[in-house]
């Protein structure tokens, strides 16, 4: 029971804090930067937690943006280096620092966990609707709200951001498609052929530990009868 509520509670608390901090507390310091892509993705990350990783749309958004967030988080280095020398946020200097520290790290931790545990556990492989909706949501909101993309502010940063997002989406798509293809068919077929062709004494038998590994794989393909005898 605790596992069902701990992440939603964390998500609700965190998104409430982020909305208060970004939209209200330091709005004068951030100005139009409140709606930069990374901050939007941070909100989507919160929704992923609120839905306890069970909403594939928000899972897709975090997974798709994960490579891009690695790149944009590198810009934090310049932020920390010049933090003390910037005087236009003296009023809420500590809150600005907290905001930056709670922007990229949670997204990176959440995105990395999706890939480590396995995307197939969070995103259905036989349904493209969540995949397409997730990409549509993150791209539409980014182009509508991020001034770097909408009005080419501070160009070519906006162009670089778009290229990173496009590459990130392409990498995720490639990983997702290949992982599903490999997990669901190719690996099993190759392992089956390997087991059948190896000289285990007879061609109709195989070591028990190999059979156990094959039978426990999360796939929908039944093993050949020759392997189970």
C-alpha cells in the first residue's frame, strides 16, 4: 500500500513547491525564463510521479527528454560559475539557487531510472498513441511557451535546443523500437537457435538453467517444443 502512495505524495508536494517557486516567488528573477523547456519538463516529471509511473504519456515525455536534459544541464555549469557575480537577483538569491538545483537533477534521476529498469515496463510496446501524444505535448508546449523557440530569442541557442530535442527524440525512438524488436523476437529466436544447435549431447535437450532463463523472459512467444522436452 505504501508503494502506491509514496511517489504520488512526493509528486504533489514537489509540483506544488515548483509552481510556487517558479511562477510566483522568483517570477521577477526568471521572467520569461519561467517557461523554458527544462522547467516545463520538470512539471511533466512531477506528473509522472503523481501517476506513480503508470501514465505512459508522461513516462514517454520524461524518457524522450532525458538525453536533451543531459545536454541542457551542462548549461548549469555557467550558471553556478557566474552565480555570485550576478546582482539582478540579490533579493531572492538563495531561492534562485534552490530553483536551479531542483530543476535538472530530478528529471535526470527519473529518466535514468526508466532506462535502467526498462522502458517496456513503463511504456506499452504495442500502442503508439501514448508515444505520439507525449511527443506532441512536449513539442507543442515548448514551441508555444519557450521564447527561444517561439521568437528565436538568444539565437542560436534556440536552434541548438531544437536540434538537441530532435536528436533526443530520434535516439529515444531508435532505442524504443530496437529494444522492443530485440526483446520480443530476435533475441529469443537467436537464443533458441543457439540452444538447438549446440552439442549438448542431443539436439532435443538443453541444460536446465538455459531453459529457465528462456522461460522467464518477459515475452509473448512460446518456446519451441524441442526445447521443453
